[in-house]
C-alpha cells in the first residue's frame, strides 16, 4: 500500500494535537520517511525531507502556522 498525503496529514495532525514541537515533528517525519521511503511519491518525499530538516536548527523550522497550512495542503493533495 502506498503511503499517501492523507496518511501524512493524519500523522502530523495527531502530533500537533499535543502542541507544536518542531523536534517531535522532525523525528516523526524521519521515522515515516525511513519506514515508507519505497512507497512515497516525489511530493511526499520532498515534504518529509523538509520536515526532517527541522532537526538541523531553528532556521529550518516551520512555524506553527506553516505547519497547519501544510496539513491542510496534504489533506487536499
């Protein structure tokens, strides 16, 4: 089964329900990327790599608003 944008939006939404924590989201994205890399579209691969990069420092972090926007974008993708 292919890992979909809807799957990612649901996973991010669940994590965001506990409050926005960039490092937690980055770790989740890295785990998803590792576990599903052979099933990912280029679009999802790119999004997960962007999220994983948030561990590299604050200059790479999405704001809470940007994260909410990404979740909405994934739901409609």
